């Protein structure tokens, strides 16, 4: 668990995880970029890559847009949900979701 905590203790990664935790559906890179506007695009991409490699988030490719090109949608996987639950965040998930709805 210590290694997992070291990975998510970086503030940008923690912001990404909390944003995905608060969302009721997977988010695209563009949506994450808009919600985390203080994070530069290249840094967001870098930290998403680390979270994918360390198996904290899922990256699903979808064709949901007009231009028939695939887009990446990100969501938490079971490992991240378990870790956030261990940290006690499951108890406040509804509050996170309410705040998230106000932002979107």
C-alpha cells in the first residue's frame, strides 16, 4: 500500500483520481483538461500515462463524436476505488459527486 500511496501522493495525480472518483461516468481527455484547468496539457497527459501504467485508471477508446475518430475516456479501476475507499473517501463520494455536478 505504501507504493500506491507514493504514486497518488503527487498532487496532479491525486486531482485526477478525485475528479474521476466524483464523476458518475468516464471522462475524456478534453473534459479532464477543462475540469483541471490549472494543469498544463502535457503534464496531464504525463500523469494519466503513469496512472494507466500503474493500473489505477482505465483508458477506453470510443467513437462517439462526429469525426469518426476514437477518443480516450478515463475512469477508475478497482485498484484505485479500493485505495480511495481505504483512505475513507467512499464515505464522502456523494458529496464529491454533488460538487462535481455544480462544476459541470
